[in-house]
């Protein structure tokens, strides 16, 4: 496990300043009110890593989990039991390579890249070579910054867990969020007929993403059985597995992405997924819990979808480092449409 970067006091020494950076930090698990911008040491990179000068970063739901330490299960998975293993937040990143490790072969200094790093709410972030891709020249850093985790999750939910094929009918529950906004567009690019479910205030956004049909889940029953889908991608929802299967075709698939309503202990990693697996034993319908794999192999095609315009990053706002606290509060309250991009000066 990497040592925590030292939080430094302000300095006017030029030599010291060259080895420091501004970053959003959190010293203990807790609410967004504890976030602050501080001067910290620049991260050191390993042999298979690169140092990225951050131009933009994406705020994904995972940053909230790392800030709060919830669900508690993640603390036992190496993220720090009593406090975060690193005080730096942010993982989605886009920027310019400034340093490469001795075993890095895919990148060189000055390359524009995007993907997944560590501590991207900062002026510099380190990232593994295999979690970055070259940024297409016609895609902005802001557009590229917010697709790393959310886009890869959406793609794997549809293609791998859901085994989506052209012509199939897809329901995306949570279509206005980070993963959902990409899932709607990627599913359409794969030739599916897409229905997006969201709240009333976000219907216009989901329509603009290209959904063929939009359901207001505050007014309509998502799984009444009137419509049947080949694939349901449920992003952080809480509809019981037994009800979801009513909206499936006889051989349909439900892919559960996240578990924001699953409690503080496991975060929904059990319960619905286990019950869905039990139900799958007695019929041809299938339930899957997605654990996304972070890899450049999927970042590269996502970059091409951005480059061709088949997929567009839906950015709710662009904020600065000192506005991350408020953005996190808005994410928690459900006020974010699509993604928040953090611009780093």
C-alpha cells in the first residue's frame, strides 16, 4: 500500500514549490464538509506508472464512497479501515503525461491521455499505464475526463454482463446519472431500442441522450409487466429482484450496477443479487452483479465513440478544486445531471 502524501504548509521556496501541488484532501472518513484544498507533495510513480498533469477530472460516485468509507465492506478491501489509505480524492482523469516509469512503453511525456488514476482532484495524479488511453485530438479534456469509470462501467454492463445484441430492447434505470447517461448512448450505438428511466426533472436530459422512450419513475411503474425487455441495467436502484423479472422477456437479463440503497455495511452487494441468482435457478432469466474491470482495452473504444460523436459526455457543470465540496453535496442529493467535471488550472 502506498504511503500517504504529506500535507505541507504553504511555502514561497521555489525549489520546494516545484515538488508540491494543490489537491482536494480528506483526512478522515466523513461528510463533504470535511473536504478542503491543501498543498501536498507531488505523487511519486512506480515503474509501470505515469505522472499526469491534470487538466480535468471527473466526479464519479466512487469518490463519494472513498470519502465516506461506505459501505464498510470496502474498508476491509484495502481502502483503509479507520481512515482513508490516501487523503487524495478523484480517479477519473484527463491530462498530459509529464513523467513515465521505467517499464512504461505505451506513453511518452507530452502525450494527451485520459482514463483512471489516483488522486485526480489535484494538479498532478499518478496512473497505471494499463488504465490510460490516448485522448483523441478532437475530444476536449473535459469530455474525456468524465468517461473513465462511468463509461467503462456502462460498456461492460451492456456488452459483457448483459450480452446486448442489436435489435434488443433495453431499460436503463437511473438513465440521467453518470453511468446511466453513457449506458443510454452506448446501447443505442450498439443498435438497441433504449428506454431510459429517470425523475421528472431529468426527462429532457435523457431524451437528449437519444433514448427512444423515457419513463418518469416518480409517476409510472417501471416493472408493471406492460413492457418486456431483453436487458435491464439497474444503476443503484432498489426494485426487488422478483419485480424486475416481471419486466423481462423469458430469456432476459438484469444487470445490477452499484447498490446505493443497500445499506452502510455491504452497499447492496448481497440481498438483491443473491435473490436474483436464486430466481435464475428456476427459469431462463438471468441476474448479474457487475464488478467493472478498469482497463485501457475498453477506454480506447470509448475514446473513439467520443471522437465520432456517437457518444457525448453529459456534463452538468465544470467546477474548480475549491468547488468540489459543493459538487459532492449535490451528487449525494441527486441534483447532478450526468457528470460533474473538475477543471484544474
